């Protein structure tokens, strides 16, 4: 059975894939110079009539280059938990973590593939070190492995939070610390990064409030499908951001983060950026793949929404098991 994080090499490039219900997002990235080059960023249609092999058929037909391949789990395929690390030898850590997660995840731990990754040491007054545990549904891991069984360079199944870390780390603001807020249809992810170091991740529901009728609905494929006259509850977003930043300041010996980046690019994100700038006083920017990477062709907002996590998966640089 394929583990979540295997020994891997970034080399001179990587392919990132993100599987959807009826499509596959593809990113092909090369590292021949100092700035990563995004050679392909596209959506592969999946013919559901092909049955269980539909994804594998679509990938084989794409004519992808011979490069290492990462896929990224969908939100309903895994759970992420910040837990105290068991005091066991490294070889026994994953097995011990399985017991630690028994009452934390909402599916049977026997049906999970477990892996872990570290966060920097926290100021916890003598408590043990903390780490993130990933519990992926075993059948989901099997689907990813099955879809790419014909690709010998497939070596990693990643999680969205680490893909977002890879993207945030390219922002100039990352050197001093940045909070990346990634908008989905109904949920958002908050990832705190300094340099390439991952500190914290949180999930939040995007509470929707009624406007006076002047707000526009997000365009199709731009990260939201809410009806016209509805908008994100900015106050709820500010509150969750502040909680995350407060936790970061209290538990890590680092300067405060005062920069926020939003993704994916699009009308909804741009509108929220303006409101967050007004309500927080922080520097707020929008993550745009066209400025973050060297792109072979301009990437439209709809494509950025669909392919963002695939690009993050292709940016993976770890050379060892997490």
C-alpha cells in the first residue's frame, strides 16, 4: 500500500495532479533556473462512461513527460490533526499515532493510512513536541494509486495544506511570515508560513451573509458558486485569522505576521482582499500564478482555481520522508 509521504526527489521538475469528480487538474513544472517554470496548467476531462479506469485512461492520454508525479488528496479524503507526538522510536511513530487519532477523526482509524510531519518547536511549558498527523482514507489512497499505476515515477500523495505552503513560500512576503487564506466553495484553509517553514493550518466554514443586492456572485470556476446577493461574512474570516495569528504568536518564538495572501485569483478574492485590508490594517495581497511563477502562457482565473493545488503539488521539494 502506498504511503502518504515517500522518499522523493524534486530534481529538475515535477508533475502535480488534483483529481475532481469529472476532471483532473494537471500542472507540469520545471526547475531549470531560479524561478520555477510552469509549462502546462490544464484540465483533463474524465469520461465517466469509462468506469473505474476513467482517471487512468485520461492520464495516459495526456502525453505527460517522464517526471516525478505527485497527487493531492481532496478535502473529503483525509483529516489533519495537530497532536502531541507519542514518545516512541521513530520507526514506531506512525503506529503509535494511529492510537492517538482513534477518537479524533470521524472515520474508523483501521481504515486510515497514517503519516506525520513536524512543526517547529513550541513554547508549551514543558509539554511534549507537537506534530501534524494525516489520516487518509485507505480507499482514497488506493484510488490515487490505481489511477497512476502505469506511471513509474508516481511517488507522492500530498495534502492540500502542504501544497498551499509550497505556493505561499514563493511570495516575497514569506520571508517575514505570511498567512495564506485559500477560498473554496464553502470552506477556507488558513496556512501560516515563514520562509518554507510550515507553522499552522486551520479550516473554517465560509459563513455567507446577505448583502443589499449589489454584490455579484462569484463567476463559475472562481472558487465559489453562491447566489447573487450573498457574500462572505468578512467578520467571521477576520476572527478566525486573528485566532490563528494569536496562536502563532503565543506558541512560536517568531515575530508577528502582518501580511495576508488570498487565493485563488478571481473577483471574489479581490473583493475580500479589499475588505480585509480595511478591517485588519494588514498588508493584503492576492496570490496570482502569473506573477508567482514563470508561465508558458497566461493563466486565467478559472484555470487558477481548478489547478492551484496541482501546481502546489508540483512545487514539492522535500527530499525525504516527512
